[in-house]
C-alpha cells in the first residue's frame, strides 16, 4: 500500500509539473574602455587600440566570452600577476580572435592567429609571458605582426 501511495504521489506530482521550457537569456556585454594600447614595430606605430583590462581571476577566466562582436580598434589586455606559461581557449567565445602573447618587457613573444569561436583546444603561449592581447582575427596579419614587436599601454 505504501508503494502504491508513493507511486501515485510521484505520478501526480510529475503530471502537474509545468512542461514549459524556460529560455535563459544572456545579457549583452558591452565594451568598456579602460585604457589605450599601442603596438610598435621598432619605433613605428602599427596601431592604437582602446582596451578593456582583465586582471582578476574572474576577468581572466571570462575574457571575451559571450560577446558577439568587437570593433577593429578594440581589444582586451590580460595582465597576469606572474611571468609563466599561459594557455587560452575559445570556450563560449563567439568571435574569431588573434591572441598575442607578450613578455614582461612588453615585447611580443608569440601569437596565435584566427583562433576559432567555441573551440576548446588549448592555445599555449609557448614561452613564459605576463600579458595577452586579444583582438579581432586577421589584425595580426594586417599589421604584419612579428615576434619582437612591442606594445605600450595606459589605463
């Protein structure tokens, strides 16, 4: 009898359950200018960008996730507390990016062109670095970016 009451209660509960699926909406994340960054080849300016800065654990883990676009003159600068090997991936990132790895002397140490949206393959800095700059895919090629080029930034 207990089994029958339990089964009846369970069926009654599940039958009354609202079967309407709820849509989870992600709020749009807008670009917030937090600084200016310049990229140089020797003493020649290649580009100037408005940047957002990611330096807390949450900011560096989230990065540009969930964004649907970024303007050509915008980027995100990641600042790490240590000089170490770092690896990035494109989980929940909806726009293709060039990922530029920068050493503690503000010199470009390596870069990954055209990182594909939503791809969870790790993209390593290949050498110890302190900073990472993410920009729209294709800009590294447009700027003819090379290892050894440099950056400067202000907040």
